[in-house]
C-alpha cells in the first residue's frame, strides 16, 4: 500500500486490511496496519513506525514534527505529539 499520495479522497483512511504501508516514491516500509487506528483526520493515522529508521523527523512547529521517508526523504506529513489514541502517544 503506497502511502501519502493525496488527490482529494484518501483511499487508505478507512482501510484496515492487514499489511504494510510503504513510501509512494521508493517503496520503503513505513507503518504496519497493526499500528493504524481510526481518526477524524482525512489521512490514515498510525501510532508508530514499523522500523526505527522508517522516517526522519524535524520540528516544524510546537507539537508537530515534519515527517519524511527515512530512505528517500519523500514528505509524508506530520507527527502530532501527544495526540494519539493513548495517553502520551503521538499520531502520524
């Protein structure tokens, strides 16, 4: 499943089949369906990456980190700190 290609209707927002979400540019593994959860965001949402180096991040603004593919640098969106489903969890 290629992640982060938005064309007005995100096809993976409500997709909960088992699998691995990969970078749309290079195919690198980013997130597991086991870390996916339902959220009001129009994007698919995850609590954690599949590998420690799946993504690279930098602070964009308070409470939000810009997230890039850890292999090719493709922009993936944001990590919102302490906005996940559990106490203290982040939301990708």
